[in-house]
C-alpha cells in the first residue's frame, strides 16, 4: 500500500478522468512542439510526451493562427500514469466479475482508498 503514496498525483488524474492510460495514450512531441516547449524554458532534459486522450484547448485565436494548449507530461510523469493504471488493476483483482471495465475497477477501489487519492485537486492537472 506504500506504493499508493508515490502514485497519488497519477491516481487523482486517473480517478477524475476515468481514463485507462496505455502506451498509445502518449505521443512524442513534434519538432515544432518541442522547440516551443524549450523556448518557454520548460524542458528539463527529460523526454516529453503529449497526452493524446486529452483534447487540446484553444487558448488564443487570431485571424492568422489558433494557439492550442496541449497536455504535456515528462517521461517520469508518463510512467507514473502507467504505474497508476497497473495499481488499479492489481488492487481491484478481487472484483467478482470475470472481465470488469476500467470504470468498474475505479468504482470498486473508490471506497477502499482515502478520498485525497480519488479526488483531484485543482492544480493536479
């Protein structure tokens, strides 16, 4: 159960979005996106990915262009999300149905975990 402490931020995102993240949930940044990320001074030497299951949001519209806000995660954050999904599967293994949906697994775990784990704080995403 100590594993849950390391995974709290990832589990908060998983419980709020109800998304079963997998490798295909993440995409390498394009060269243009990577350069924009570096110009903002956000690159840390770690590889970054775009989460493709979250829709980009338009944050600025002009006649010339639309600026989109993407959900970007580092390699270590990506791994936490994948580990969070593995935790959900492992901890919900006593669930009776032979092939429960991911949402069934989350609902099974919700009352069994402390509420800070299953509730996303405003700045967690």
